[in-house]
C-alpha cells in the first residue's frame, strides 16, 4: 500500500499537479480531513495491518489505517494497551491520530504522541518514501524528522506507517465520578489527588452541569451522583487492586471530609467503568443533538480554564442556547462549546475573535489537541509569533513546493 501511495504521487499527483487530501477515519473537528475544492481523497482505510509487535519492549509497528480501538483490542490480548484513547476510537485511524497529534484521555498518564511515537514512514509530495520507522527508544542521530510530520495534519507528507511505544495493560483500573461545588474546589481536589494518588493517577477530567444536562436529556444517560455545578472523573491505573483501592479510598475520605467534593461514586468493574466514562466521552455527541455547535479547544493556565466559559456566557447572554465547558483538566485543556438553534453569523462575530483574544491574553493555545485544519488556520497568530509561522511556511514550501498536500489547511497562505 505504501508503494501504491508513492507511485500515485510520482505518476499522478506530483506530475499532474493533483492535490491530495489524506483521510483516515474522518473524525477530526477542524475540517483537516475533508477536501475543500477539487482535492482527491487519499484514504488510509486499506492500510490496516499490524506489521510487528515486540512484547518485551512494547513497541508496535503498524500501518496508518489501523483503527485505534482495533489496535487496543489486539494489544489487550497481549496484555498491553495503546498509549492514547479518545471518544472517536471506534473509527479514527492511528495515522490520523499521529498526523493531528491527538491528545485524548490518557495523555495525563502516558504523555503526548510526540513522546510515544518512535518512528514514522511517510510518503513525501515527490513520491519518495521517507523511512524513519526505527523501533528504538533512543536515537540521537541528527534532527528528529518525524516530529515535523506529527501534528502537521498531512500538509508535509502522508503518514503510511507508525512505530509506537505501548504501555502494559494496567492490572487494576478504578474510577471515581464526583460532584463538586466550585471550579476552585476542582483545582484543589486535583492537587490533593496528585499528592495522594501519585503514580496511579491516569485521568483527571471535568465537566460542568450543563454538559451533564445535555448527556442526560439527549442521550438518556443517567447522572450517578446528586446535581452539582461541576463533575470530576478520576481514573487510576495500577498494578495492585488492593493497594490502588486503598489509596483511592483514602483520597476520597480526605476530599469528602474537607468538603472539596460533595458526592461521588466509585467503579471497579468494567461495565460500571464504561458507563461512567460514557458521561464524559459522549458530551461531543450530545452537543450535536443540541443544535449548531461552535467548538473551541483551548489550552490555558489551569486556574484560568473556567473563567473563559463564564466570560463567554456573560458576553453571549441569551443569543446562545448553551455555553458549556469540559475537558482534560489534568492537561490544562478546555473544550468550550457553544450551541445555538442554527448557525448565525452575528453569533460567530460575538464569539470570534473574542475567544482567541482572551486565550492569547493568558498566553494560551487556540488549539490544544484538535489541530488547525481548515477552520482555525487563520487564527494561528494568536498562539504563534509571525517568525514561527513564516518558518512553518518555509518548511511547507520546501517539502511540498507545488502545494499538493492537503492544501488550504493548517497554515495561512504565504502570499
Ligand atoms: O467536541 C469537543 O469539543 C471535544 C472532543 C474531544 O477532544 C473530547 O475530549 O471529548
Ligand atoms: Zn479532548
């Protein structure tokens, strides 16, 4: 398949100036995987084979079109897991995950793909294959070229194979779903949690009461705790269930006694764990039933995270249906979503550039984990200086002089 991709580029795309839109599971949220004008879709769907797995090192080599959930299932049989997990796991492709540097629900524990991806095979715009698929934990020979392609959204090359470091499957997983009265208490609970759970903490997610209302009303899920302004989902992954449960119970006793948390439920069995995760993972889906959705994926200093939601709510007043905040609190990543009965240009004008200016004021990022794609490329300057954007444009011009790789995405045009 890699050969087909490279022959395609050599004989058609590059020679005939045909633009290409690489596409995996097409689950991105910023329009990076959809063609804009007349680009040809290059699907990775048939590149879906595991090439090798080393059960001593935990290093997996696979083709770009492998579905994330299938890889995880394959690894679980061998007592390993993928280092990333996200709501779209059932259809997103690993190549697309790497091309967008997807973050997701396990980043707090296993870090970003920039650390766990050890090698890549990439087909360049001129049809040559860049084989940087080394299966090594350490390799300091020259520039780390794979980093250029991670998060470049298919604008510099088409990722055809990935080498990734996979952790052991944890022997014990516990989940706590908690109700909390204020955002400052969420933050204090987080510091307490890091202190008391230490190395077994694997996720710290939050959602506000409006998110809860949406998943309850649109998806018919049930709230397992009493109504609260905020909810926290804490996951532990460790190697000793008795030890982990004891730690979690001590932590819960502490946060309940101090009033940081007002109600909660704990899950240790798979079924309840999945039910509780669904409340957080399916917010995106619930939002789509609420109307037109304006989506923002923001990194901020964690203590400022929810102020953006409050300020946006005040600014938009009744012109928005719902302004909700949720996300990967442990990573300082807020998902601010605004719904309205239908798309409205005046509402968009009230939201942008307000959200971007607010984010820039606190030195945040206007795309924490979803990329810039087609929708956000013009706002890159809120998070990057012009010298950096210029250098990015120079890289693009060098690797794709004819502009045939996922054009109109990620960067504003240089002219
Ligand atoms: O829909 C969104 O805004 C966020 C989607 C995803 O990154 C999540 O964390 O659920
Ligand atoms: Zn997310």
